[in-house]
C-alpha cells in the first residue's frame, strides 16, 4: 500500500502565494488544481507506466492482475485502518513471490489496485499524475517481490512524486 497524507499536499505541493498576482488567482488555482482523466486514458497511463518500469522488475509478474478502482472499498479501508486524512494510492493483495511454495498453484491471481480518485486528489498536472501512477505501480510491485515498507523506503528515496 502506498499512503500519502492529504494535508501535506497543501503545504508541500500547493502553489505558493508569490506565484500569483492576487488572492483571487490564487484561490482559482487551488480550485482548478484537480485534473480530469477518463477511465480509458487512466488505463493507458497504467500500461505506459508499466512499460517504463525496469524490465527486470516487470518480467516476473506471474499471476498478478493489475487493475484500478476509484477509491478503496469500505472493507479495504477498515482492514487497513485508513484515516480520513490519508490517501491510499495503491494496494497489493496476494501472496508475494518470496512466500510462494511448491503448493502455489490454482490460486486466485494477486491483485494490484491503483486508486484513480485518490491519485487525482494529489496530482496537480498530467506530468505529476503519470509520475505518481508509475511510483505507485513500482511500490506495489515491490510488495509482490516480498519487500516490506522499510526496504521499500530505502529504495524509494529517489522518487520525487
Ligand atoms: Zn506499501
């Protein structure tokens, strides 16, 4: 799972006041910050992100369905103990490669879900949208390889989404 604090966005990534001539422009810039994208285009974005990830990371994605939803279901939110000020960008559900034994067969595919509406709340333009989708995908695939958050965060340092 990749969580982001909604509150931080406003502080860290919101447009700063001095970029704008007056308060009215500033307010409009905040209101119009959320971007729109159709489900079809979002799906294409995921495919493109997957394409751009290192092949050594994506080549072994066996029995993994990559999908997207709008936001976590109430069940998922409860299970993950999500708080109101947190955005869940992506979720990996399944049996990581490192825990698959000889008995691993005839099981349901793992699932990676990218949460479109949550990511849209964070992205201020299409470039950033793509970067977040790619980062989220990378993060969830890392879980598929059995990495925990401590290990992921060590590698994640270079992501600037
Ligand atoms: Zn995670």
